[in-house]
């Protein structure tokens, strides 16, 4: 079949049509004016602050064109950005999409990409409000998410205190192992494999983040995108504290033999593998009994303790303590592997806005 060349206007119409078909109950009411004008208009709830976060998703850095299905790229580019909102206990409302594509990928690839993005939009009730498109040889995607949180209640990285208990959601290292399986596979990626699915279709812990905020349980929180060994030091630095991890308590991949087959120790994956998009949070000891073992089927596991001394230690099964060396994803490292986001903090909390806020739109 002859490939039809798409104009920018036809691509914008395709994106707009996909966006309209994904509208439903939830966050759409926050977008007073969406795609089609020079800018979109966002209507914040009274008494709320706005959360802004931005995320790049780049070919050859975060995904591989010949390995990652287009619908997974569409899903994941939004899901990973929403994880930042989850980490603050916020609710996503809308997002902007900036997309650079080669002309060869403006038909079937784009359709499948938009299908995955549409599914994520519906699942997480976050409406597409606008963005931009351009042509480029590589596929470049940028997502800007707008979320909300009640004024003065956002959970920050800076609230951890000595003796707080350190928790994680889910199992760590599964997404990294899924990536290794995907890269070595000669066949198309399968979403039936729970490990590759964790890598391809991550689910931001939005409901958990909102619940922790509502119940007043978490003193500090962030999402695990770059790996526990890289992200925990950031939380501790913001809170001016240290931490002691217990390796025996860290939830890792169950399939030890499979991990070893691909040359990885499950505990090393849990400590250093990124892309999990689980939540790392701290809870005061007096409130720990209020925390369930699972939340909507997702395990909540105590993995250590916050310390007054600003050292980061790992307590091994033999009782020996060693220093935690950050060895996760490093954006500017020469040996970075295909993993998640920038080392720069990309969440911005804005004061409550009483008037309409204008956003760039398609």
C-alpha cells in the first residue's frame, strides 16, 4: 500500500480526534478550552494548588523503535509522567503532548501510538489539553502534566524525620528484568509476560499516593524511576537525614533463576534497576500500624528506617552494614542503559490560583 504523506494539520486533526474519543468522566471538566485554539484554558478547583511536571521520552534513550510496540510507547510516555503526580499525593487533570516524528511514522505507527495514549488517558482520567508537533528523524516525546492537590497538603521529599519507617510499594527490579528480556528477544514484545508488561505498561500509583495524603500517613514521598539506590539519596538529601536499608526486607523479583539467566542478581535489580514507578515513602512509627500490608492488591513493604546521621547504609543478612552506592540510572553517565528519567527534579508546585490558568495548546 502506498504510504500517504501527512501534513501537520492532518496530524493535529488525528491527535485531536483521538483525544475526543478518549474523553469521559473525570478530569475533562478541568479543561475549559482544549485543542483547537492558540492555547488551552485550565480551570483549577477552588482551594487547590497546581502540580506541574514534565517528562522526556526519547527514542534510543528511553525506548527502542524496533523493540517497543507503538501502543506501549503511547501508554508509557503518559504513565511515567503521572508517577510524579502520584508521588506528591496529587490528582492528574490534563496534559500537553509535544511530539516529533519522522514522516515515515505519521500513519500506522502514529495510529498505534495514539491508541496506547488514549487507553492511558482513559485509565488515569487525564485529558489531553494541547501540545505541539514537528518533524524529525528520531521520535521525541515530551509530556507536561497538570495536577491538583489541596492547598498546603502536597507530600514532599523533604518531610522525613529520624526514626520514620521507610516503605516501598510493589516489587523492585521487575521492570529492569523485563527490559533485559525484551532486548534479548528476537520476537515482538509480549504483554502477557508480567515482567515485560511491567516495563512496557507501568501503572503509576495514583490511588495509593492520594490515599497516603488523605490519611496523613506519609511524611515524605517520591517515585522510584531511577532505581532505589539513586532515588533514596535524593529523598534523604531533601530531608537532611540518612537511612538504613535491610536487604532481607526489600521486595525483589520472585523468578531468581530467570534473573540469573539474564546475568542479574535479584537484589541488585531491586537496588539499582529503574523504571519501576513504585512509591518510596516514610511513615512515623506511631502511624505504621495504620498502614495495611497491601493496597488494592499492591504490597506495601517496610524496608528500613530513617536515621539522624546522614549516612546511607545497607544492612545485609549477615548483619554487616555497608555504604549504599548510587548505581541506578544516571542521565549524563557515559554507560547509561535504556532507563527512565532525568536526574533533575522535575516537579513544580505552584501556589493556589484563583483565576484561569493558560496553557500552550495544539
